C-alpha cells in the first residue's frame, strides 16, 4: 500500500564515473618506447618485399624458415615415378560413364 511512498523517498544515486567515461586518467608513455616501436615497424616494412620474394621461391620440405632461406637450389624438381598403370576395357568404361552421367543428371543444382 505504501510502496509508492517508498519509491518517492528512495533516492537512487547513479555513479558518474565509469570505465567508458572520457575523463579517465591517462598515463604518459615513454617517448623512447614509442620511437623504438616506430623503428621496429619501419625495419619490418623495409624488409617485407625481400622476405616475400624469398618466400615465393619453392622450398624443400626440410627448409625451416622460408623467409630467411638463402639457398639457391632449395627445392630440386624430380619427375614423378609411375608405380602402376591400369587400363579399363572400353565396354566397362562406357558402362561406368553412363552410370555417372545418369547420377549427375539426377543431382539438383543449388
């Protein structure tokens, strides 16, 4: 019955300071640290093109670091070795082809 009176006299104070407030104390950063970060970023940017050129080269499976690899023939091409060849009779081939074409027509494109 007297809830409305309680609501009138209950003062709810809302805090004005929160973490999203723009008036948060800011710490001063060391200018030497900022300059160090800038120098590091510039060094990486200067080396980026050379590193990418080295990485685009074909490397062997044993190559640990593709960015710093300086070996000229890092990867040697070898021709594929044919292990086994198998031929299918023409009638068997046509039979499989017709079966696959029938399955392909039955598939819905989505």
